[in-house]
C-alpha cells in the first residue's frame, strides 16, 4: 500500500521545522525521525555545544504532546526520573507522584553524567514502556520516546552506559561541527534569539502514533531480511569483536529500515536502506576485544568492513 499523501505532508512538515533551526544536519534529522517512526530510542553523542539538546527540543516543539527534560548528574536518584510514592497523612495511604518519565518525549540530557544506578532506572522504561514503583506498574503515555545526549566517555565526570542500556537504544548518532558557511548562517539566525523557541507544532502525538502503525506495515522481502540477518550475525563472528549485536539489534534494524523506507516515500525496504542504517544501529552494540582497541580498531570500522563483505541481494529481471 503506497504511503498516503497525508503521511508525507506530516513528515515533510516535521523535517522543515527541524531543518529551520538545526542547520546543515538534514541526514541526522532524517535519522531522528526514523527512530521516532520506528518506535525506538536515540542516543546522541558529541562534544558540548554542537546542538544535541536543541535538536531534541525542536522535535518536541514540532509535536503538540508532553515533553520533559532531565538534566543528569551524579546526585540524581532513580526516583527523580520514575516518580515516587508519597504518604498522605489524612488519607492514610500512599499516592504515586509521577516523575518526568510520564511524558511523550523524554530528554535525558548528558545521561552519562548520572550514576549507573540511576541509568538502570530507565531499563524498564525503554523496553516495556512502563515503570514499577513499590510493586505497582504504571504505563507510559503513547507514543513514548527517550532521547538521550552524552559527552564522549573520556570527558571528566562521566560514566559509561551499561551494555544492557546501550542495546535498548535503537540508534546512536553524532552531529559534529558545522562547516564554515553553516556556522555563519547559524550566527545570523541567532541574532533574535533561539530559533527553537519560535517553532510551532505541525502535528499531534496521535498522528505520530498512526504513522508508527503505518510503518509496521511496510513490506520487507525475505531476501532483504536475510541480508539484514547476515550483517548482524557477522558482527558475532568478526575476529575483532568480543560481543556482537543481539537479536534485539536485528529487530531494531528491521524496524529502522521500515521507517527509513517510509520517510523515502516507499512501502518496501531496499538493501540500501539496511546498508545506510547499519552503522548507526549496530556500532554502539558491539564490544571489541581489548587487543582490538589497542590497535585503534573502532566498532564503526568493523561494521563498514562487514558491509563490504556481506553479499547484497540483487533482483534479476527476465
């Protein structure tokens, strides 16, 4: 079933809104929207000041839903995110006071400045879309997306994210520095203040939920699915890798491929979609051997090498 014109208009409006204040990052914006439509979470890692927080803020302002921001630091507690039960003396019972996680878009800013105990509070949130406090389980609003930013791990005062949490992020991206022309335009656009503050919503959260349903129906051929699996399984056999991508990574790559195809106005997934997305979906899930790190091998280079080796399915026309 072809992508509807209403869906295309919504996606185009979101992209226009984001590109109006996040300059020179059209591809990264595309990846952010891919994660949103694929019902995934995204991690943005880069040095301070490259626009990580502004990008998520622009996404939240483009949709008329709930948005919360948590500034992570070593003092923040798990209950500061998930919520806490408070005793009411007059009622003589406990009431649940929801934390900032009860929202549609949650920004965990500088997530790797929080301790591992606080980071682990997000594991249930990311996987099951609910929180459990004092034995009671509370569902999160739908749709829900966790967007996290982090500084490179060699910066002072940061903690490495647990492998289990990294595996729950559908994608990890980096923005990088803008080129000279883009940075000049950035200065000019900020003369009157932050462009993000001027953004207006262009869609509603229930529309995003409908788009997510449409994405699930995007067709993926068995040959493309096998290509995807061959890439993921190759990460587990690579000599430089100690721990390869998980089955959750396979599911994430498939859903990301569907959403990426949907954004490209297609109702079917191409091998090229998988090839484009693999570095962003798989690299942060790979743990290298210690000797590989000493040889300056990176997870990204491993994925690129695998993409060059795995056979790409080609349709033959008669």
